[in-house]
C-alpha cells in the first residue's frame, strides 16, 4: 500500500441532491443536501513531509463535514459542486492559491463567494435540487 492509498479515509458520492461521505475505516457515513449548505471552505494542512488540501462543508451553524483531496471521489465532488452551487469555482481556479505558500493554512472561502457573503442572494443555480 502506498502513502497516498493510506490517506484515502473516505469515499465520496455526490448526486444532484446530496453528498454522501462514507468513512472507510469504520463504515459509517455522513450525508448532507446541497441546499442545506451555508458555506464551503478550503485550506491546507502541513503533514510534515507533504501538504494536504482539505475542504469543509458547513451545514448550518454547528455542523460540518470535512474531506481531503486524497479521498476517493474528491475531484468528482468538486465538479458536482461547480455544477450545483451558483458561483462555486472550478478546482483549478482555487487549489493553486491554497497550496502556494509553504507552511501556511491558506484558508479560503469557496462558497458563497466572499463578495456575496453579506448579500441576500440566490444560493443555488436555477436548476438546483432544493428550490422551493
């Protein structure tokens, strides 16, 4: 088993309606609906010999789900987020700035866009899953 294989802690399944995060170690799962998200934040963790990008999905004020770039399905999830959440940036647009500075956490808000955090705006694309 390679180092990168041992870092795959989760299997991520993203559908048009929800995200399911299956923990590979204990076979538990967490899930959330896209329409329940309040914020998505990316940051970098220094693991001594290498860095790992992580993304935290905030669901309301007290709940979040965290994944890493090494998890199975990470890239697919980022693509699905780009298609589902209005103004969610593409992976190639935000990841370089998160990994650029050595030893820095480089936390960045991916969604909603910082310019819209204080505005009352449409949070999902018009074809999103949770429109009322």
